[in-house]
């Protein structure tokens, strides 16, 4: 078996969309690679389906990868010749940790105090993880970030994302690692204009409006099995805007670690293969800096061992459904 790390993803090539096996910045069609290796890997429509029997499938994938390496990665192409799509193909639940890095929380409190009567601006010690669900669909690592019309404070948040492999309910911290299949890079793009409801000062936050716009969840470019991540509690997390580094953190600085987050979420709901937990963002977000995304910006996000994203920021009229609608109207008018 080869010791060389491999990754999985979903890719759009010149002729088809396929599940890709990624080795050394090259990608090969997983089905074809398995056939050439003589490995009876079951057919899967999505990477998420591979996770459903992850322990067995990982061993098969390792054999496919080792064969591909021995053959010199024949029939593999450069990653740059494909377009990475959301890696898992069929999204599961997306659970996001909020306020999980103390340096980020400190920076946010200086610039973004919620409008609550009598607020003393004194932080309380956290008792348990703070999380929310993100309800939009994930987008690819090189897809555009679309600015919502009329809103000005669109922000970035680089995060390590954990992917569940083995299902579980009421998972204890000591058992959490057994339920992890691997990790991905993500950017929790956020709309700060709408995070706090001025018309509902006692209710405070509005996570749906603040987090769930289309294109606000770029993920990838690929999924990295946990076997190739030495320590998820010590990973570099970085983000650049137009080539200037804005976030430079490490997962060791989480307030609540990954095991605690899995325990917390699984007390409420069954975690299933393909479910994703984004684990919070370190300091350096736009809100802390007084800087926000504008059309034409380039945002790059990278988590160690999990690949680098590169997203262009575009105006709202670039939304594909709006373009399609405008094209239809033009054709009808003609």
C-alpha cells in the first residue's frame, strides 16, 4: 500500500462530471482507476455514498491509490484541467460553530456589539458550544461568491470542516474520532448587515439571513480522509483577499474542540455519513477589520492538508438564475 495521501472530490471535466481520486495535484476518474487496479469498489453516485461504509471503502480506496501511484498516475489529469464541484456531491446537514475562537470573539466585540438594552459588553464564560445550521447549498472551491443586492457588509470566515463517516446519536467525546471520515476547507461567507435584527432587539441574532444566501458556502476543493491529517487540533487555517493575508490561525485555538462539537450536536440529532461540521473561524474577519468584500475581489481560503479555494466576488446580477431569466426575457421581447 502506498503511503502517499489521496483525496476524493467531485469534478466537472471536459466531457463529464465524475468522482475523482486526487493524488499529487492530479485527478483520475475513481471508477476507471478502480477497474484498472482490479479492485471491486462498489459503484457510488456521490462521494457522500462512499462514506456510508467508510471503513471498508477506505481500505479499497487505498488499494486503488497504491496501484495508480505504481502506474505513474496514468490517465490522471492536472486538477487545473477540471472544475471542482462541492466535494461530497450530495450534501448532508451543515452545522456551523459560532464564536469558537476567543481572538475572533474579542475582535468582534470591539466592532459588533448586539443591540440589546442594558448590554454591558462584558463577555460571559461559554458553557457549551454555540452552533447554527446553514441552509443554502454548498458551492465549489472555485465558484463565484455572489453579493446580495443592496447589502454592503459581506464578510469572510475561513474554517476547518469535519465530515461524518459513521452515523451516531449521543456520541461521547471519547468516541467522536470513530465517527469522523475526514476534513475539508470552507469559507463561511457572512452578511453582517443582517446578523442582528434591529426590529427584534430582544431576540437578537438572525442566522438565516446572516449566513444562508446562495454561494455563501464554498467547500473544497476536495475531501481529505482523516488518515492523512496527523492532528486535527493543530491545523493551519488561512485566508487571503486579493493576495493579502487576512486570517492566519490554527485549530488548536478553538474554544470547544471537535470532539466537544460532535458530542454537542449529536445530543440533538443523529449525525449521518456526509454531515458536515464547520468548526469556527479565527481572528481576522472583515468585521473585525472594518473591511468587506466588493465585486472583483479574489478570496483564497486554505486549511492545512485540505486544499485551497479561490473564489471571485461578483455582483448580484451574475446569479445564474437571474442571467437565465434575463436571457429568456430578451428572447421573448425579440
